[in-house]
């Protein structure tokens, strides 16, 4: 059986609490202040910007398999409106093209 180190458990719990408090504190604060339309639009666009910041460097460093998979993911996502199916399709394309 694996033995747990008390310090490691305490650090993990501490990080979990800080992460939760950061999220809850942000929601609490936004519920109490008035934000402008531009700020609200920016906050709504943020998740998409984060995805692009993660995916764009991978596509730039990738090759034809990754580029084809990205195109397939976009087409499948638009046609099916199902991101899980789009992700699965893209993974399948990368696996097949890398295997060739």
C-alpha cells in the first residue's frame, strides 16, 4: 500500500483551498461591483482566447497531421454542434495520419 506523506497531503489541500477561494472570491467580487459593457464582453470572450492561446502554438509547431485534424475539428464542430464529437474526430485523424 502507498504511504501518504502528511506534508504532501497538507500542501495539496492548501492548494485546493486557495484555488477554490480564488474562484469564489472572483465571483463574489463581480457580483458586488458594476462592470461596463466592454469589460463584460471581454470576460465573455476570454475562454475562447485561452483556447486559442493553447492551440495556436501547437498548430504552429505541428505538421500536416495536426493541421488536418484542426480543420476536421472545426468542420465537425460547426456541422454537429458537438464539441466532444469534434474532439474525438480530430484525435482519430491525428492517430491515423501519424500512423501512415
